C-alpha cells in the first residue's frame, strides 16, 4: 500500500488543472540564462548545464520506478502545491530550477583546473561543498513537507545516498563535460544522457510506470 505522501504525489502527476501562469515567466528566465551563454559562445557552460539537467531527469525516472516496483513510496516525493507535477518527485518548478543549476555552478569553477583547495582538486572540492549545500536545502524542504522521504535509506538520518547519488556524481560528470577540450566528447556525453532519458520516458510513461 502506498505511503500517504506517495499517494498524494501520485494523484498530482501530469494533472493540468493546477496550471499557474507564473510558469511562463519562469520559462523565459531559463531561456534568458541559456541565451546569454549562447551569445557569448560559451558552449562549455551550455553543455554542462544540459548535462546537469539530463542527469536530474535520469534520477527522477529512477525515482518513479522505485515507486512503481515497490508500490510504497519513491525515494523522494513532491506532494505539495505546484503548477504542474511531471513525475512523482519532479514538478515544473524543480525542473526549471535544475535547468539552470549546472550553469550557476560551473561559473564558480576556478580557471586553473590544477589548483587545489585544502589539498583536494578544486573540481572535487567544489562538488563536495555544492552537494552538501544541496542536501541542506533538501533538509529544509523536507522539514516543511514540500519534499517527502519515506525510506530509511534516504532521509535526514541517512544523507549519504542523497549526497552521492542525488548530487555529487552530477558535479563530477558536469564539471568534466565543462572542462574536456573536445567538443565531440562533450556532445557525445550529453547526447548519451538524453538518449537514455528520452527512451525511458517514451517507454515508461505509456506503461504507466512513472
């Protein structure tokens, strides 16, 4: 039997009756951020941003499958108010936020890739700090019921998977895409991520699994 929070979140999935017009300006904010980077021909930032967003979709698809196969709860759910709930743990507001998330963080990267912070390569150090910050924000969202956790392996007392699987690997891959000098490698990586996402959405949504 589904947990109460999961049942509430699932009841909202892809229900258009909750639409709010603030979605439109949010869309244009995202478009403006990317247009700025395209205007500057900052393709590394654009592709890193798309990498982070694609990895978030991958996580969200896996999260939906957790609920489908357990019929109890996803790792995280979004049962609260939203203009549109896309998947059981992903609403339109979160999707727009993560669309620019990667660009925000790659702009914090030192130009010198070899510089270390307390003996740690700066890309890894920033990934650790950023992931800890994101986990802290999730704690706040969970404390007000906006983000729900029902499993003992994904909650406030066990933040390790949230840190590692929720965020840290995004930073490692996203920063690598940003830094690699080969455009073909960047495009191949982003293309592979989105190919998996699109195939999964195309298969699992019609089946009613996510």
